[in-house]
C-alpha cells in the first residue's frame, strides 16, 4: 500500500429520501439498507481499506454522528474522525480534509467519496482508483469518476466529456449537468458523450488547495487563517470558527464546473448512489413475485413488485398491493406508491410542520 494515498469518506448527510428508516439522528449511511449484514459506511470503509493504509482513511461527518462512526468503524483512528459543526455541503467538507493534509503531506493524493453509495464490483473499483491516483500524481488534474449509464436516469447528474483520450482511459471534461428531464437524459445517452456523476473525486492535495485559492478564495482564506491550528489540540475550536463563515456550496458548483483542468475516467463497477427506495429495490434480492422484503415475518398474497421493510418481530400480512413501498419502523408506518417516492422529501417537510421534529 502507498503511504501517499489518502481517502476522505464524506458521511454528514441526513438521507431524507430514505425516511422513515433514515432519521436525522441516525441517517442512512449508518443503516443496513440492503439487508447485507453491514451498514453502508461499513461497506465503504471495507472497500477502501483493501488498498489504502488504514491510518490514511478519514471520516468527515457531523459532530453529532461521531459516536455512531466510532461504534460502527472501530478500526478507524479516533483522530481521523472529523466532526463538522454544521452542514455546509461538500466544498467546506473537502476543504477541511485538504487543508489538514496539506501540512502533513502536500504531495499526497486524495480520494473523496460519499459514505452511502453502493459498489458491487470491488476489483473493478480498485483498478479504476489506482488509474485515477496514478494520473493525478503525474498531472495537475482534478479528476472525477464517471459511470457508464445503463438507462436514462433522471435522478443523477451527468458529465459530458471530450471524445479523445488525454491519457490511457482518461478524458477531458466539457460540462456538468444537474438532474435532467427524461427527454434530455435520453438525448445524453444517445450521444455517447455523457456519463453519470458518481461524486467520487481524486486529486493531489496541493492541487485541490490551489483550486480553492483560485475559485473559492473566501473558503481558502478562512482555512489558511487557521492553518496553524489544524492537526493540533486547537483544531476543533478553529473549525468552529471557520464553518459559520463558509459558503454553503458543493464542490461541483464551487470548483469542478469552473476549473479548466478537470478530467474523468469512464467507469463501470456496479455503482448506485442508493438515493431512493427504488434504487434500493433494484439492488435487493427479490422473490418470485418481484417483492423485495427485508424482514422474516411477512406474508404476501396477490402482491408484487413491492419493497417491504418492517421490524422482524411484527407479523405483517399484505394482500393486493403492487408497486408499493411499505416501511414500518415502530413509530412510523409509511405506505407509498413506488412511482411517488420522489415526493417523500415533501411529505417529510409537511410532517415537520404538522408534527414537529419527533418523527424526523
């Protein structure tokens, strides 16, 4: 393993589209959504520890989740679990780890990845990561992994790339597009110039710091002003001063869409962002009637294409339902058409208004 390789696993989200299983106090990255025996963050850590030194793996999460991270990932060094005092999107999150590592190993290479995505082909994933690390080590490049699309998905962002290689399997990025309409997504697929945006980034530490200086100078100035406190006992207090002043902005908007040294590697490693119940359904074992059931005490009659997740001790009998999401957490029962799952975030907003934070 190369001691110049680092990973930052970003684990601060609240996963509201997986409500009611995912709650503000215990969001989806800490859940076994697919009923595999491991939580999503455990799967992510195991994927990286296979080829990145354990001491070089950092978890960036909300301060409130630090105890959960410590409990679920006992192999991670306690000093490598970084707490954010507030949620400010991915740019401040990545700045935190980049400026922290800059004083330790500025020539090191860093992978930044979400904690709650699915990767089923680990060997292919490892191979692509090595290709990416080798490229950014030799070039002043900000690199992202683009997923070869299998269908015109409207829930993913897309990346357009030049059709000629700049290096072996590495291409220059032309444009980033947020979640498109179905018609536009179909056009993207037909062109062959677009890949799904996996939100996995690879760069040399000093090069991402230079990008912050150029494209997000206010964030650069905040972290530079507190640089001497990083990697000392004063770090937590410094971060508490920095974060309230940080712009709430994603790394895509803040840097990747502006920079002229952005590249990608077209990739295929069984990826899903597991952003919705339907994406979970597509990756779960299903019975002969295409029901995906995560429970041992469920009886189905004339029911098909449902996703069911209930407490094991509860007997659940379902008849006549087709294409439904049925989630029972004990204090909440959600019954929702699968075609309406994008509205769950709106339901959560309405619940907050009507019921307060008790069920969130």
